């Protein structure tokens, strides 16, 4: 079965914090896109699909923190995939720039932005 992605993911390793139902979990960001992120934790997380959460990503060598409201959408071993449901304008702007710099293709990021706002 082939996988069709509309939003490119960028490998980006840094610390991340996921807050779910008053529980704080610290893990590692593995990759990120305009629509969501993949996180890895030391122990397998005990949460269910569609659980609302809050993701905070502190960018290395910076005071910038990306904050997203999200929803847990898939699980594999010690990993959780989350879909972004809301972000503040600054976090979204920093995410866009992070993707542009790490893909080397600002035009592709622009195309994905148009797709994101056409088909949320």
C-alpha cells in the first residue's frame, strides 16, 4: 500500500513537551510538518487516539518556543503522531520558516500552505 502525503515532513531532532490531561511528558521531536509532528518518548505513552493535547517545542540555540494545540492521531511503539489543531501566529510563522530553511524549497512550503488553507 503506497502512502500519499500532501505535506512534506522535515526531520528535526530537538526536545518536545506534550501536555495531556494534566500529565506532562518530555520526549524528542523526530519530524515536523505544517499539519503535525512525530514525537518519541522513553516509555510508550498511555493515551488514546483523538486525545487533545498541547505540544511545546523549544528550538535549539534560541528563545523561540513553538506552541500548538494538537490531537494524538497515531501510535507506534514509543512514538506518537499528533495533528495540529491550533497555533498562535508567531508559532506558525516560526514553523513556516523552519520548514523553508530545512527543505531548501520555500516554493514547496508555499504550495503546502495554500493546500492547508484550502483543505483543513
